[in-house]
């Protein structure tokens, strides 16, 4: 099953190494790093929508 992981570049609320281990265990993964602090839908709604749309179109 395809998975799109949208990550924020500026968050300090998680352990980046743990996130990497968990995400990269998924076989069909695409990771996109957005310039946001924590809450991507609020900080970068347009970029988030565009990323999801492009990802869905590529399926």
C-alpha cells in the first residue's frame, strides 16, 4: 500500500531517528519534508494540499 509521509522540518516534538526507523520500514513510502514548525495543515495548507494532490495523481 502506498504511503505519503508529510514531515515538518522544524519540529522538536519527536525523535528524528525513531521517525526514520518507523517510516522506512514501510515498503512503498514517499517522504516529503515541508518547511513548517509542527502543524503542517495550519502553517503550510497550500503546500500540503499540492503535495497530496500530486502524490495521488502519481498513483
